[in-house]
């Protein structure tokens, strides 16, 4: 019961975090929108940002929004193929359909509880393919590690391409650096404490292993380690790299398609799409459902670098967020939830 209460409280906190950030973004943009309406002589009662977002969504080009769904499916197909390459190094022959559907099931779970999908996906795959869940989690860690490298690489590229715009923004907002200066001490403290905790655990590993909980943790760590070693033994590593590149290429294409679907961003081009994609991608890293709020804030900030007004940027962020989460994560995730038990009813893994 206590664990259930803890999970409910965590869910409420994460949902509250997402809605809280989204509300703050909305409130600031509503105030700016009202001021702009006043300059244009529009009555306040006829100046609702929510109504504008709804009108913008209705006026979007739904062909490009559908292409967002296509790019999403292609990226997940590459992710499933890449994952199966890792799982085959464990001596298994998993079905592609199971890998594809469990990935989508994980995305659906993330909307309900941040990062829950990182447990649901390997747990479902372990169940249907009869693999120890610790070993499957190890392969998921490998995939996520590669994803982090890709995101960092794209971040570097985006910073390089948008350096002139970023420098101009920093010049206009010089006080921001002063506000963030205090974070360096906190970051350094966290790193030192983390290294100290890991060192202490290493020197006391014998005692930890002797306990029941410690033995279980060591078993999980061993499973992780085995999963991590799979990247060194995967067949055709060039294909593994190709799928990793294609996953992130398709993610970028999703952002570009949403750009093309919305008139104020349709002419901005690939560079603006890349910068917005990377900025919004870091927003999704924040532990809120699907990056709610944080995605809006960072995507809107990136669009501001390219001269998109705040209210239009807010509309774009909502079109992107809800198209991807409802049209992709929810729709395909629910199909995965329905299909996985049916297609595995009589399936016996080799």
C-alpha cells in the first residue's frame, strides 16, 4: 500500500510539474498577446490565446502532420531493428513486431509517468521473448547511451549553426549569466557527492553483496553489464550505426514536418528546425509527462531566435506536442497494448 501511495504521489508531482510549467508559459504569452491586441485595437474579450491556438491547429496542413506520424513510425522501425541486433548477441532471435510494439508501448507509458516506459518496454520484451529482464534492460541502456551521444552531437551542431543568433540573444539578456552563476557550485557538489557514493559502494561491495537486497542489486548490475557488452559483439556494426543515425534523422524530420504544417514557420528552413528540435529535445528530458511545459518553453525560446512571435511559437509548440503525443504515442501505443497479447498468444520464443 505504501508503495502504491508513493507511486501516486510521484505521478501527481510529475503531472503537476508539467502543468505548472505549461501554465507559466501560457500566462506569460497570454499577457504578451493581450498587449499586442491592445496595440492593434482588438478588444480584450476577443483576444484569447487558447482560441488562437485552436484556430492555428485547425488551419495547420494535415498532410505534413500525417508525415510526422510516418517519420515517427520509420524511426521506431529503425529503433526496433537496432534493439534486435543487441538482443541477438544474447543468443535470442526476437521478433521484429514485438520489438516495434513494445517500444511504442514504452512511449505510451511515459505519458502517464515520466521514464516509466524505460521499465515497461524491457519488461514486456522480456515476457514475450522469454529473456531475463535484467539482460534486456542492459540492451536498453546501450540504446539510450547511443541516443545521448547523438543528442549531444546534434546540440553541438545546432550551437555552431545558431552561434550568431545565440550571441545576439546573450548580449540582449546579459543578466541571465549572472543568475546562473550560482548553479556552478551546486553542480560541482552533486558531481563530488556522486563520485564519493560510487567509491564507497565499490569498497563495500563485499558487504553489500552479502545482504539480500545487495545480492539482488548486484544481479541487476551484472545484467546491465552483460547488456552493455552487447555493443562490442553486435554483428554488422555499420548497420547499427546506420539505424542510430536514421532514428535521429527521422526525429528531425518530424520537427521539420510540423514546421511545414504551420504558416509562421513554413519558410524558416532546416536550420531553424534543427535548433528548435534540439532545444525541444532537451525539454523532453525534463521529468514531466512527454516533456509537457518544458518542451513548450524551450521550443518557444528557440523559435524566438528566428523572429517567431511568442504567441505563434506557443501555437507551434502545442501543434507539435499534441500531434506527436496524441497522433503518435497514444494512438500507436494503444494499438501496441491491444495487439501484443494477441499476436503472442501462441508464440513460443526460439
